[in-house]
């Protein structure tokens, strides 16, 4: 289990990184970038930032590239807003869990539409 301090740092970083991304990255190029999760190392020297990007395939590709290219700038802006002894080195990763979840929901909807309705208990017993 994570310490309460580490959980607070995670939430603080998540909020601050999201704010910096909203201010710094052009929406028309990068799509809508959401910070879903931040996993911070116990020594606070590194953090994995899981993001999802809404938009076209090109926007998703560009958005991740812009995050990776701008990592140092994003990190320095986050450091101004979150005062820690160490500002973690950020690594941006695509979080595919939302798109996988949406795909599962689509499959369930397709199955529901293709299955004939069942009115109640069968009387063939």
C-alpha cells in the first residue's frame, strides 16, 4: 500500500501536469489530452504519466510526440507549481484502458442487438 504522502504527491502531480498540458499544447494539433494516472517512484525521482488522447489518429500520434519532445519544459513548469525536494523525471505513456473499455462496450452492444429478445422463462420443461 502506498503512503498517504505518496498518494497526495501523485494527485498533486496529476492535476498540475494536466494544467500545464492544457496551457502548453495546441488543441488542434494534439487533440484533447487527459492525464489518467501518475505512478510515482517511492524515491520521487521518476514518474510515469499515463495519458489518453481524444482526436484523430494523427492527433494522438502528434500529441504523444509533443509530450515527449516537451517533457523537460513540462517538467520545469510542473516544478514551479508543485514544490518538492525532487521533481520527478516524467515519462509519458499512452493509456489504452479507456479505448479498450470502449471497445468492450461496443462489442456488448453488438451482441445485444444481434441476440433475439427473450420474453421470459421457457415453457418447454
